[in-house]
């Protein structure tokens, strides 16, 4: 039973450490091989048009990039 408890504690610490690292860095989880972009796909689904939520996100990112470009100092 001691081995089970020790193993459980070690796994819990590893998972907690990875969770804290993910939260602190605010990065999306990605694979080491490049994932979908290496397959030549732009998005995960094969639909011709992105959904409304994706369109809103893309518009927000574009507006942010445009604002950064307009207010660039250098």
C-alpha cells in the first residue's frame, strides 16, 4: 500500500506542476511535431467557412494586430 500511496503522490505532484506551468505561461497545449499545420491544414475541421465563434476570434485578433501596427513607435 505504501508503494501505491507514493506513486499516487508523485503523479499528483507531476500533474500539479504541469498545470501550474500551463496556467502561468498562458500558452495553448501543442504537440512537439507541429500537429495539424504539418499536414497542410489551416484548421481542425474540414468545413469551408469558420463558425461564428471562430470568426469573432479572428476579427478580434486582426483588430488587435491592426491597432498594434498603427500605434507602433519604431
